[in-house]
């Protein structure tokens, strides 16, 4: 039997533990992680082509004009975009793809998803248990300065308002709990009869 590919979308305000979930998921790579393009600078340890494609702002604009992005958005003052051709090719081949994108990107994909992609889309929002907990996690990470933390917190509060548009919500607990829940969603969605032929 053959199954159609699924586009799993994971969104969360930064500091909600999403990167940790993605890293955990990538330990069992039964999907392809969609490597986004971004204009932000790499953080220590980040690898070009693995975490992101780090590109210059004018190159990003060129790709937007050329229609190379499935969706793109400005997040925390930098631009981010998902490469269209790669995602569509994988789904057509029956391979599952994971997209780590913000609320605006997910909205664009939902809005534009016609035919195949509409049925392929499974979106999941990771919601921190409280704003105080989110702030605590963001500070603990220690990768942003105070100004960046304040910007990310303000964005987080705005982004959290969008969770109701998602098919699934995971109220974040421990990393293990979040990972297990995400894996459960993946398993169930893969078993939907209509995905098979
Ligand atoms: P970070 O800079 O912390 O890696 O990511 C910041 C935010 O950008 C995260 O919420 C992440 O989900 C989002 N993001 C990463 N790649 C993309 C993308 O291709 N498109 C959109 N819309 N958001 C993205």
C-alpha cells in the first residue's frame, strides 16, 4: 500500500520548547525537516543547510519575487521563508515533511493550500502553560539580550492568540511529554484510511 505525504507544521512562541521538540523528533528521522531560508545571522553552533539556509536580504527578496517560497514572513525583525519546490516534491513522493514556522506562515499555508496540500496539512501549536513560564524559559536559554527578550515576549503574547486556528494544540509540559504527544499526533495522522491507496 502507498500513502500520501503529510506536511506537519509546528508553531510556538519562541521559548515554548519548540526547538527541543524538533531536535527530539529529528532523532527518529521518519520525515524530512524543511530547512527554511532566513536573513538572520547564525547562532553559535547553527549549521548552514541544516538549521537554516542563511541568506542575504537582497537574495531573500529575489527569491520572494521569483515565487520560490511556499510562505514567508518577518519574525523578530528578520525574514524567514519555506522553499516551495522542495516541500511539494517530497509530499508528491509520499515523504512526510516537518515545517517549523510562525503563526503568520501557517496562516499563509492554510490560506493558499489548495487540493493536495490542503489534505496534506496537519498543523500543531505548542502553547506554553503561562506567560510567566514562557519568560522563565526564554531567559534560561540565554541566547538573547534583554531587548530581544522583550521583543520575543511581546511577539509571543501576540502569537498565542492564534492557537485556535490550529488542528492540534499541545499545552507544553516536560520535553518528554511534548515529544510523546507530537509523536502520537504523527502516528494517528499517518493511519488515516483516506491517506492510503
Ligand atoms: P529562530 O530565529 O528562533 O530560529 O526562529 C524564530 C521564529 O521563526 C520561530 O517561531 C520559527 O518557527 C519561525 N520560522 C522559522 N522558519 C520559518 C519559515 O520558513 N517561515 C516562517 N513563517 N517562520 C519561520
